[in-house]
C-alpha cells in the first residue's frame, strides 16, 4: 500500500508540474505579425485586429507586443468609452517606443487604440479580453461578455476548455483513481 501511495504522489506531482509548465505567461505579437498595427487597408480588414484577438486566449501575466514606427504612431490604452469614440486626449497609458510591451495584469477587457490622428477612426484599434487566473488553473475558458463593435452586432469569442490543460486534468483524475483502486 505504501508503494502505491508513493507512486500516486510521484505521478500527481509530475502531472501538476506539466500542467503548470503549460500555463506560463506568453508574449503575443498584436495582430500576429509585425505589420499588423496600422490602418486597415480595406473595409473588410477593419475588424482584423479584433478577429485576431477573439481567436486568441489571453491570460493574466501574458504580454502584448506592438511593432510600429515610433515617429508615425503610438499605442494608447483607453477606457471602453475612449475606444468607442476614438478619444486620444485622455488615455490610461500611452506608449511611443515602437516596440511596446504591455503586461496584462488583470482579467477582463482591455482597450487599445492608435495615438496617431485619424487612425483609430479608420479601424486601428483592438479589444483584448483576458481570462482570470482561476480559469487558467482549472483549464476552463468561459465565454467573455459579448464585445460590441461600432457599427456591428455584439460578438462573443468561442469558448471551451483549453484542450491540453483539460486533457492533463483528466489524465490526473484517471491516474489517481487507478492508483487508489
């Protein structure tokens, strides 16, 4: 019985270490490439940054990275109202270095717009919804509240369990159940 307990403890420790190693903070290049932070080149691309953000799973401690020409543009973190109205005059934070890194320090929606005159109005803006640490640990990705885009219907990102973390949790449950039998 002591050998079974030792095996169960060792196996549980190994699975938990694997689970946490897959949960480490990550860096995301905004838009998925170095040229994404710019005015969309067509009406059909005007929501491309938000489509990219909706297809990603952001967690507390992840970092967003913007690449842009600092002589022509900047990144502003703004309120929901500042995002909707493209108000560049009162940002929460302003970044102008051309290689901006923003650590996502809390769950919920984060609103970013271009600081260059007229760029936000032409679609250069993004909403990033960050999952809570509780959901990261449990491997669950709930659907955030629908995000309303100016001139369009509310859209909610697709939800579901993070497959790798969910699989590890199932494997841990099966392993512990098997050893205790």
